[in-house]
C-alpha cells in the first residue's frame, strides 16, 4: 500500500483515493481515481465532458503541468453557421448569466490529461483507477452539498430542458432528486473507458455518440474536434516564497499566472497571521492583478507572451505594478514525497446528456469569463481558464498540493491559503479556514471588495495535502464545502 494524504470533494471520492492507495497506487493514481468519482457524483459542477489541469511534483525530479483544458470546436465547419444556444440568468453565485445548449459544448480534455499524468507517474493499471467510479455510477449516489446548492438554482432552467437530463435529476412529481441519483448508461460508458483507456472519449463509438448528438442538435463539436485533441505537458510557472518552491499552471490557464503574480507581489506577506495592513495589501495586489487580467490577459492575442511580460514587470518593480467558475479539485501527497494537484470543470453545464452515454456535457463556450469579448480563438485553440492547481517543495523536502474550485475566486482562494501557510505562520488548517477577501470586477466602475464575514462557498473550497520532511501526512478540506480530508496509512 501507499501512505498518503488526500483532500477530495466528497466521501466517495476520498474512498476511491483510499482504495487505490491501499492497492499500491501513487499520488497521481489516487488523485485521478478521486476525480473520476467526482465526475460521476458532483452533478452540475463537473463531468466526463470537462477540461482540467494536473500539476505534479514527482518524488524525484522537476514538477510538470499537464494541460487538459477545453478546445474551441468547429473544425471543418462554416465560420458563421448558426449554432443552437440560449442564455439563462440565475441568482447562483451572486447573479450570473450563462449560455447553454448544444452550441455551448467545447472539446473536452480532462481524461486525456489524466492519461498523460498516469503514463508518467501512475503505478496501477488504468482499469483499477476507473473501477470506483463505475461502482458509484452503477449503485447511484447522493448529491453533495455544493452540487445540491447549484442545482437548487438551475435544475429546471439549465438541467430540465433535455429529457434525459430531466429524468435523471427529477422524480415523477418533478422534484429534484437528492438522496439517490442513477444516470442511465453512465456505468456502461465508464466500463468502456476502463477497457479502452482515456482516448475512448476522443475516438471510437463513445466519441461518435457524443459528436453525433451534439451536431444533430445544432452544436459545434464534431468527431474531427475530438479526434484531433491532445493534452499538452508544459513547464509550470514557478515562484519562490520563503523556503518553498511553488509550481502552478502556465497559459492557457490564466489562473496560474494570476496566482504566481499575486504571490510575488505579496512579497512574503503575511509574516505573522493576517493583520489589517496585510489584508489591505492583499486587496491592492488583487486589484492590480485582476485588473491587468481583465484589461490585458483576457484579450491577448498571444497569452503566453503577455503572461511572461506581466511576470517580468512584476519582478522588476512591485511598487509600479501595485500603483497602476464551478469546478472540482483533488490534492494528494504521498509518503514518498510526490504531490499531485488536479482541478477539473464542466463550466455551468450545457444542460444535456449525450444520448446513449450518460455524460452531462459542458458549456465552456458559454462561460463569459472563458470567452471574454474581444478574444477570438480559432477551432482547436484552448480557451481561458481560472484553474491553478499548485504543488510545492520545501527546502527540507516537504511537499504540498493545493488548489480550489470557485470560478473567478479560485485564484484569490489559493493565494490566501498559500500565503497564510508558507509565510504567515499559520498551520495548514488555519490557513485554509482563514476568512478571505475578493476584489469583484476589479478596475470596473462597480468594483466591490467583498470581505468574508462567515464561511461561504462563494469564496472557494481549497483542498490541501502535505507530506512533511519526516514523512508526516496532513490533509485539509475547506470547511466552506463538503470536502473530505483523509490520511491513508498502515492502520
């Protein structure tokens, strides 16, 4: 068996990580198994039709990031051809308008990223990683608190228009099922994925079913988009904070750029907990970084070059810089000193199940934050992402995995918890639970500094795992969500 610490979105996901660890799986294996379960039972937040990033610190060697984020579909399609979408307004998240329907579905990539990470640092056969998700799908599941909270707002407006989706989530009287959800065809789909591997969602019968249904209902996603998709292994963005070397996701995740620049601008704050001056400085940092994201990074023709220029500017002159969405996350560290931080998202959901598959499809083309006005990308190009799964190694050999769901609050949640732990004198539990601040709509006329007065899932749901230099294991799940922290050892 493998001793490890895991922070997962729900008990069944934590059970999957533990099952894999007890079979001798690695940190990467455990994280993937937990994420696959979340793709079954975190309805409305994530599904097999999703994009994501995996950041890994191997026990020996350098950290790396696997980009499995969504692509814009439409290969071989007339550019101005009509697509079937419509807008839905909901009070969820303080009020948001989202675009749903078949035309909002982007090219998924999470499983492709899982396959890359598994090939590099997995130990168990792929089938064993999928087995817990098959069991959950076959037996049915209870909606978690985060999923239920979202679906309470949108179970009819987003997930009620498609007959298969409505049937899976509602009882005979039209009420939302909460205690026992069974999705037709999903267990069989996972059996195919277990046998054929991650590419089953890109080539073969499953991929053909998804593409056919989306296109027949007026969407962009086609078989050529799925077949051409590849996950990309990238060098992570690295930042030094005190005795920690931290690695996070590079472009196309704008979230990693935001986290790296905020950590650098914090300049070692807080130094002893969060006092009033530290919080005021954090607000200045958020305002500067989130404003630059909105004004420059979101519309950059070359995000990689714009990100490098921004980080160079941050490093050159802190003072000059300061004066100028629905996800699931798993963090795992093991006793060998490896760490895996994994974040995946299906956006707010397109509201439809691909016929014959049991897969709820994403609406990543319909998230305004991922497709801001002025940023146009051709088919096959990656969209923007807020995700920032992060790993770290201390000079004494300790390893850390940390990340969060939470749309545009991902970056501010991760930075708040990271800074409190690596430089603020807080232990990991205190750092994750500490009240947060978020600059909403930075740089706009209706900018608002939102200060958390009581724990709220609006401010994210950080999950963190730590292996200390002497082999000690610690896991922390954010009290703002129904996450689970678990230690797997010889007991």
